[in-house]
C-alpha cells in the first residue's frame, strides 16, 4: 500500500510492528541509533568493487578441487599460498603470495543462473522472488545496486566526484544494460557515473555528453548555473519535487566535474610512474584498477571497476567477460588469470603503501561461478549454487577462508552466504544506517558476516 509519495506514517508504523521482518518500531529506532554510533568509529571510507562479470570459474581461481575426478578438477593444480592451509589455483601465483591481505568466501550462493538475474542478485542482494537464503524479495522492480545504496547513504558527504563511479565497459546481456547496476527507487542521482572511454592513446576523459562546448568558458558556465538556480526556485513552487530533486542531483555532479581541476587531475594516469603503471599491467583492466585507486584516493565512496579483457579477447572468440563456455582452460591460462592476478595484487600493494588499504574495502566477484562438470565444448556453464568471492582491506584480517563447498564444488558444505549478507556487511563496516533505506522500499536485510567484522 504505497503511493508515489512513498510510505504514509500509518504504513511505516505497520512495517515497524511487522513480526515477519523481526522488527518492532522501538527495535528499529534502537538499531538505527546503534548504527550511527558505530559509524563514528569505523575506518572504512570507500569500497572498490572489481566486477568480474560473466561469472569466473571458482575451480580455476579460489576453490580448486585437486582430489576430484578429472571431469571436475580440470587440468590445473593447486598451489600453497602464504596463508597456512590455504591453497588456490596455480593460475594465480601472485595472489597466492599476497593471500594474507585478503579473505576468500567459498560458500557464496543464490539460485539465479541467468546473467541478468544473477547479476541483479549479486549486485543488489535481491532474491528476485526466489527462495534463496537471505535477503528480502523486492517484487515488481529491481532493488538498487550496492553502489547506489552507498551513494544514497553517503549523500551528505561533500565530493567533486559522483559517489558511485563505474569504470570500464558497460555490462550488457543480450544487448541490454545490466539492470542490477542501477539505483531504481533511489533516483537517477544515485545511478553510476560511467567512465568507459579509456584508450591507450587518449587515456581517460570525462564523457563527451557532459563536456562543455569549446566556446563556453568556465565563468560563463557558472553564470548559466546561477540562472538555472533562479529558475528552479520558481519551478519547484509549481511542480512536484521528486523528479526535480533527482535531476538536480545529477546536474550538481555534472557541474562539479566540469569546473573542478582536481577531477581532471584524477583522470591523468600519465602522472603515475611507468613502474606503477607496469605493475598494474598495460591492459585496460589493469589501468582501470589504477584509476580506481586514484578515485578512492580522491574520496569517492564507491568505485566499481568492470572487467575488460581487451580487444584481443574479442578477436579470439571471447563471448562476454568471464563467460567461458568454451576454450575456458586456454583463455584462463593465457589471458584472464594473468591479467587479473597482476592488477589485483598491484592494487592491494598500492593501497597498502599509500595507507589506504585499511580504509578501503576491496571486493572481487562476479554474478556466479561455473559448473562442476566440464562441458563437451571444453568450458563450464553458469553455476550460482556455490561459488567464490574475495574481500580485502577495510579492517578485515585476511589470510583466511570463510565457508567451503562440497567435494565437487557445486554447493556450500557449510556457512552458505547470500549476496545480501555481503552487502549488509559492507554497509555496516562503513558505519552507514541501512535502516534508513526501509522508507525507500530498498531495505538490505541480510545477515552480517561476523568473520569480516
């Protein structure tokens, strides 16, 4: 019973007393006050998500099964890491050496095998009407992405950059944008701001769609902004406020980007030494990760780096991110794992050396994993029932593993974790008040992952 204006006071009281949510109104207010108190103590200021869209195989990365039959284990072995008792695939030797800096979650699980639905579950925590453990269904629409949630919850922070910035190619499924990346009911002002025009010739640029015309100088641009402000004051007296406020949020970000020298400086990777750029790898994904670090350093609360395997993967028959239904073993060995291994460990090293790792939570994950049995095409198919994600920094201890999968790698053997649990943990580690989202029909009500606290 919700109108376009949101929940009425009566409806909010009903929600507060609803035993199905396990909350009473006093309990809700108490938890909200506790969240604000915790927020004053937390150190996590930013989240950096390495979005490995397409679904990376957990067998050839974080959860190898060396004792399984060959049709399950594949052709690669496992290697010891720097963390006692923790072994990962031999295709990630640099990650193995840095294992004390991150935690592997091997028991991620949901039940959406389609890329768009699986990506929506992974990025929003929505069960999308399914019965997977954790989370609350968000019927009729897409729940806001974790980046949009953090953008909304940090909306009072002063920043030149949009709070949710997405680097790299836009993830598309059958030619359609992945809806799980968007803000939904939170408004267009919390959709991701995209930087997807990187090239080795020109570097990064602000998208052309918001670049000022050559003849419009900065002072003239500011004058136009002043005029728009006056017009808006009149307009708001005769229009409903909702959509106007959403547009204003987007426009404020655009003006900030156009008039800030710090913005353009953050995009200039040429200010980095060749040693640093080489350490990340001279690949699109490697340089995107480097820009991600620079944006975190500039104070952006949520940065998402979308995987890009470079044009060479398209020439070799790549079918979309880590979606390796065929030639999986060849491509994982020759390109995917080496590109990721180099960039991921460079990012952790760089953040630590700059004193940013403790205040930055780094995630590496996709929408799901790959199937236990190798297909007749020499690849693995979609598999959301048991897969892996990696968490580093942000005050987490590192050097450990959370959960496990069955002998065939197909399902959680213990400690099943739904994406909503991971999103809830992120919000709590940032000291943000997730109960503030209830009134916007965007509640994130998973269980906090204690091992990451």
